[in-house]
């Protein structure tokens, strides 16, 4: 409780019910306030300790989550590589069979060519399965995003800036370029 004193014009103290308030203050034992403050401090320390434990647990959970996520990413990556190689192994088998073909006879050469054609189709199906698109830009306008110029040639037949010949096809996975197509581009004819 607050003791209220009011000053009048002649600087005299006027009692404003302060006697009743003083009696209440005197009846309060100041020793009782100290244990209340101590218990409040103890409660705040306990709360701070509990919050610190929560922070430590959350840090440990975040660290575990990070480790688990890295492990999952690594596992997914390994799984993807395994899937790709499982698809490639039959192609390797086909190449091995092709190497064993006797090409000293006409039938052997024909068998070898058929085997190479079948192996190429098998390999193309693997590319299709993994959504790898072939970039074969014959007779297209040169695009620096997809093509790498190997050389330029003058041409009367093909407009300047267009591709004359594809030296090596390019490939992309969805919208990500794996390898640009290597091309020869028509230059301006200066005749």
C-alpha cells in the first residue's frame, strides 16, 4: 500500500487516510517477503533450466535431422546410380556379344551390324526411360544455350547463323543441359 500525503498552500501535511494504510503496512511482516522472493527466483531458475533443456533437445533434434537428411540424400543418390547401371548392364552384355562375333565372313559382318543396331536401340530406350533428350539440331538456327560452335563455314545454300552440320549430338535431362551439341555454323558469304 502507498501512503498518501497531500500538501496544502501553507505546506502543512494533511492526512489523507494515511493512518489506515500505515497500520496495514506495519502489520505486514517483511521477513515473509524474502521467502516469497526466494521461491519466485527458484521458480524462474527452474523455468530457465527447463527452457535450456528444451533448447539443447531442439539442437540435438536438428543435428539428428541434418544427419538423417544427408544420409537419405546419399542413399537416394546411390539408389539412382544403381538403377541407371542396372539399365546399362544389358547394353554392356550386348557389346560383349558383338565383340565376340566373327567378322571375317559376310554373315558375321551382317550379324555384327544387326547387333550394333539392336544395342543402339537398347541404349536409346534407356535414355528415353530416364527422360534424357537428344539434341540433334540439323538445319536449325544456332542457339548458344544448346549448341557449341566447332567452326564456321561459308555456305551459299544455308542462311547465315544456321547449323550446317552436327559433329556431336547434345543431351539434356528435362531442362538441364548435360552436353551441348557440337556444330558447324554457316557464316556470312562475303562474295
